[in-house]
């Protein structure tokens, strides 16, 4: 099953809120935590929300409608 990263945050609280919100609206959010070492240049760090491609547009709209659009990646 393929998935798309739609949102990123460095804060686990925001991550949990986004995942719970999407879940409450019937969107399955696959979580991906990345914690690279600070010494590694260009490492992705923080928490990503991933969804299946069919849910991407709906999930992005749900996050925007709930003032969480600032966490969206280039979608």
C-alpha cells in the first residue's frame, strides 16, 4: 500500500491532535516518526502524517478547516 506524507511537525502534541482529528473524520492516518541525529546534515526530524493517496485531498482540507494548515507539506 502506498502512502503520501501530507503534514509535518516537530511537536508530538500537534502530531497526536492531527492524527486524532483525521481519525475522527474517517481518514486513516499512518504515522511516521523520524528522529535523525542533529549532526547529520539534511536529516528529516520530527513527526509526519501519512495518508493513502485517495484520502490526500480530504485530509488536507480537514487540517486546513481546523487551523492546522500550517503543518501541511507542499500539497
